[in-house]
């Protein structure tokens, strides 16, 4: 696999994977990205990458591009739950129609495809339930975002079975790290505190997420792309379960503020209680292991990155907070 096309490669996790490829392989890399509000050209600065600005749901762009590559890694997606609740349309267009469009091109040109998905397709777990998601957990998505991702996963499986497309799927837990848009939980709270404000916690803060550093997500995707079995799904997670209040308190502590300086705000509609990943299959079959085993250390590195990149996140902060204010969440 010499020539790799990364869709959504200017987004948070997509650009992290492009960095991973640049640093660890000698592949030729093309990024297809629509450059929506969530993408950053800056995240690709200094890399030897061809950036094609275009829409994954546009067959005229996608077909030719896919045909000129050996493999496609498909990150492009609308990914923020809160946005899917206020305007679901773009989630259907990019996540479902975009994936359909790529699958048709992969089928026509017989190109290997890896589809990036989320643990949210499985719905949520009870807080006290010892269970975690596995590859066998039934799909049960809650939000327009997770339903659209679930739909895209089903399309991939159908194209493997019906048309023999050489595809794999990964479903990852919550990512954190550099270049994540300030609408998401961890960067929102870090940048609130850096700006002299307070973290904003939905509901009671009891909801649990399973955190993984984006760099660990990238290394797992590379393993699956190289050695994953066609037609298989692999869950990616780093045993990072924390409730939201614990994460907020840790951010406040690391930034030298009192741990109770946060606000509880209006809860998210349909808010999933808990996600948790059992990544045994990935670890035993492909020998993958995360490098960021210590969440608090990964968080410290991430806080340091946001401190050093204020000019980047400042440009997004005001509009993001204005949108939260209209929903009673600021
Ligand atoms: O200001 C906030 N306050 C708050 O309490 C925000 C933005 C979020 N939250 C809560 C909601 C969730 O319980 O924090 C948790 C994490 O929220 P998000 O960052 O919005 O992530 P989540 O909804 O868990 O979805 C994420 O993980 C799966 C990603 O956004 C998805 O793209 C991914 O598929």
C-alpha cells in the first residue's frame, strides 16, 4: 500500500493519522477534505501531503481520486452530537451518502477501504454495569449522529458481503489530544479555564466516557489497515473510563484552579450514560497496545498544547460558545 487517500484528513483525528503516516511510513498521502468549520489546514502544515478540497458525497470528485490510490482511510464525518440535535441534515449527507459514494468508488476500482467509526453505534451502558462493548454488541444508536454512523457501518458490511469490497471497520472510544475543535468536551473545558472562565458540565456530570489519545487511535488504524482481516470490525480503546466530573476536576487541578470551580448546565437531549470498550480482539489478534496508558499524563500534554496554540483555538471559541449559549449550555 503505497498511495493512501485519507478522507477528513484535515480534521482532528484524520490529521493525527496523516501525521502518523508521515512519521512512520513512506506512503504517498492525499487528503480529501471539505474544510468545514471543524477542519484546519494548519494541522497539516509542514507535511508532504496533497490536499484536495472537496466533498466525500460528490461522486465526480471521489471516483477519480479513489481510482488513483491503493487504499482509502475514511475519517470524513460530521461528528458532534450536539450539532446533530440542532441540524441533522449534514450528518445524513456526509456520514451516510459520503460513505456510500466512497464504497461505490472502492467497488469500481477494487481499492482497499478502512472505515472509521465510533463506539456510539452501540448506544450506552448503565453506569454500574460491569459490561463493556465488544464487536458482538448489537447496534442501538441514540442520536442523529450515532444513527448516521451506524448506517454507514451497515453500508460497509453490505458492500463487503454483496460486492466483495475489501473493507474493514474500527469503532473507537472518545478521542482527546491536540487539534480537537473547542466544541468538544475536553478542549472546551481547557479553553474555558485558560480564558478565565469555568468548565460547563451537562446534567450532573455522572456520564462516563472511555478516553483514548488520538495518537493511539492512529497507531491502531495503521495496524488494522495493514494486517486486519477483510470484513472484520475492530474495537479501539485504551481502558480510559472516567466520569465527566472527574475529568473536569483534573483539568482544574492541573491548571491550578480549585476543583469545584465548574458550572452544571442544561443536559444534552438523549444523553448517553456510559461508553466502555473491550479492545481484546485488536490487542490479541494484531498485537496493538496504546502508548498513552496514563490518561492524566496525556491530559497534561494536551493542556500544554492548548496553552501553546491559543491563536488557533481563539478563532473558533467565540462562535462555539455563542452556539452553546443559545442552547442554555454556556
Ligand atoms: O460542554 C460540554 N459539557 C459536557 O458535560 C460538552 C461539549 C460535553 N459534555 C459531556 C457530554 C458527554 O458526556 O461530555 C461528554 C463528552 O462529550 P463530547 O465531547 O460531545 O463527546 P461525545 O458526545 O461523547 O462523542 C464523542 O465520542 C464519540 C465524539 O464527539 C464523537 O465524535 C465520537 O464518535
